[in-house]
C-alpha cells in the first residue's frame, strides 16, 4: 500500500458527459508495485444486462508517449488536450 502523502493530486477533470475523473499520480519503484498483483475493486453495471463489470480491463506499465495505444478514447483525449503525461512524468 502506498502512503497517501506520496500521491500528487492532479485535480478533477471532465471525462465524459456523464462522468468526471479525479486523478492522482505517484512514482513507484519496480519492487513496490507488481503489475500481476494489481486488482480492480471498482465495478459498474453493464448497460445491456446490468452485470457488474470491473472499471479496469488490464494493468500495464507503458511509456507516457504510448498511453494512447492502451487507454480509452476519452482518457487518451484528456491526456492529449488537458493533462500532459510527458510533463507529469518529468515532475514526479
């Protein structure tokens, strides 16, 4: 678990018409976080049948310049227009 004081509050962002995101960032070392141990504990109902599905599809480390290849369109747009991951990466 990461200490709360290590998190950098990035603020609240308009994500979609019906959803805002409040984002945080933290720099971790390779031995602090193992991707294979990451789990999503946040779920939402699928529109078609109400089945609860995780908000996260997968976890992976990527270079800030490659995030667009893996993020949702809405999240990629946020990073392209409002929050530069390359600049954020430099400040952590």
